[in-house]
C-alpha cells in the first residue's frame, strides 16, 4: 500500500437521513482501498470546487441522487495507510431520487444497528448520529 501524504485530501461526505433517523451507507467496491468496508457516500473535492457542490456532484455520479439542501455537520481528519483525508460531513434530509448503484457498490439504509466492517473514520460518527436521532 502507498504511504499517506502529509497534506490532507478534502472529501465531501453526505449523510442522507430519513425522517425515522435511518442513514444511507455504501460499501466500498473491489479495487479500492478498504474494499468491502461500509462508509457514508461521497468523494474528493476537485480543484476550484466548493465542498457542497462536490457533495452534489458525487451523489449524482455515484447514486443518481440530487441533494437539494444539506447542513454542514462536522469535519474529521483521518490518516489511512493510503491517504490523509479531511472529511467534511453534511447531513441532508432533502434530496430527490432514490439511490441507485451506479458504480456497482452495495448500499443500505441503517438505523442504530450498523453494518460491519466500517471504515475507521466512520465509527465514531455513528455514535454522534445516534445522539442526534434521540435528542429532543
């Protein structure tokens, strides 16, 4: 595996949340690092692109979903063996379309029971999301 670089790669990550609190997770396809692991969908922010537009683009490309609006939630840096990433998480409750597997990935709506294995940077976020689900 490649060694991660010191400079983080910005990644836009979307959490689609249904009214009942379920969130969409995708499974990393074969040929990518951590193939078979589950994560929130998203992708790299291109040069000159703002994070929200990167999020919208990635969801159209990967899942055929149009993100209408989303709230910036948190930012997490994580160093994997292959990359140092800065993950910009957005929560969206407002989108058009039903997720489709446009890149051959599996996906599933999840409540409090999570799929495994999960990408390491994803694990603490599920506990934070549980707090959001049950707050107020």
